[in-house]
C-alpha cells in the first residue's frame, strides 16, 4: 500500500504531494477541534483541571500525528524526516502559542495561566537538549538497536511528569468557566475523545508519504522538509485544539497542550528507535537538526519567561516574548533554508 501511494505522489512535480499534505492537514485540523472540546469537558467533569488534562491527555491525543508520522518515517528509512518533524513540531507549537497570544492580546494568555506550566517548559528544554547532545556526539551507546539516549529521555520525561503531578496536587489552580460543562456527560466526552484520537490516527500516514514525495520532487533536504513542512503540518492538531481551548476560555488547557506536546514529542524518539532497526536514530541523524534544537530551546525559554514574569506586568497586553518567539521561528526557518541543512 505504501509503495503504491508513494508512486502516485511522485513523478509529476511537487504540487501533488503538497496538495496531499494540505488535504490531510485540513482533516486533522477539523478532528482536533472536537478533541479540544471533549478534553475541556473531561477536565471540568473530573476536577483534574486544564493544566493536567492539557499536558497529558490532550497533549498525547494531539501528538498522535507525530507518533504515527515518525514511526512511518522510521519504517520508510527516512529518519531525518521523523527527527526533523519532532523538533519542528516544538517550533510550530511555540509559534502557534505566540501568534495566539498576539491575536488574543487582551487575554494575555501566557501571563494568565498557572506558573506550574514553567515546569513543563523546563522539562521540554531538558529533553530537547538531551536529544541535541546525542546528535552532536553521535549517540550515547546502544542496547540492541535502541539508543541509550532515547531511553534516558523517556525516563526523565516520566520523572518530570510525576513532579508536575505532585505540584498540581499540592496546589490546584481552579480554572474559570467550569460551569459551562454543568450537565455534560463525562462518558460522552471520553467516547468523543477516543473517536477523535482514532480519526487522527487514520488521517496521519498520508503526511509522511506526502512529505517524502515532496522532498524528492522539490529537491529540498529531508531535514528541511521534516522540520518545517511536516513539523508544521503535524502540529495542526495542537493548533486547532489550542485555538478551540482559547476561544472556550480554557487557557490552562491551551498552554498545557502546547508545552505538554513539546515534552511528549521527545519521548516519541524512543518509539522511532524501536521501529528503526538499522541503529539509534539520533546517532545517525543529520547535524543540521542542531540549529532547530537551538531555536526550539530559545522559544521555550521565552515562553517560560512570559509565564514567570506575569506578576511583574502592568495591566494590559505585553507582547514582547511572543513577538520574539515569532521572530526566532522565522529566523530559524531562513537559516535552515540558507544552510541547506
């Protein structure tokens, strides 16, 4: 099936695979909007709050495209598209959050959420740096065909999420707007969330095939295509879910989804490692990804600064950090293209 689809997408220029990416991305965007609404209902009905549901349940659900895309990239022997997708998704997620902060300036999204989101941000930075170091040194060793570094990333992620849970449990932050779900049925929201996640899983395989075909037809490198094109496309669920959460007024759910997805994406590297039998993916990944790592960490730092500095802000919108995140993304994209990474 995969060779047939790849054959259909290639041989006639870059337009057809690009249209395939757009079509799959549009479908994913629609499904993820419903996913956010169901997650908001679950957060209110269970009493766990938007921070925890957003950073775990919604983040895992909206990260399904990354998971399936990168497993397919490993199976198709294009690991740089998969690795680039994960780093590129972090960049795209932060771009989405920054743009929303600018568009909904009066809501001051990054300055109005719980400070515990900074823990998620720091965890994302740590995991991204660990992956970057592994690429720089050619891996930390292996157990079978799996890299020690991806196992370590998964262990650190589990420890960080446990710390976050303890912080949230010790000082729960009530989220405004829970009354909008009064009378909603929890089981219906759970069923809707599961169906939405399955819908995302079904729409995803076309993404990596279209990206691989576009890379071949356009002459662009797999690192560039994976980081920018696939990274942005597989972030459509986060984009749609975050927009929906902000419009619902569930700001902790929105920010938790973005920061939670960034951290969870690094764990997907272990999943790639398990399916890529030729060796640890980070040991053979292009060093061109290091530029993306640097820009991603910069954007995460700016996001954390915005969250932690909210108490020092005057009334009214403060858009400096968000504007810098957008500028960092654009500069990184330009450098990646110029360097031909």
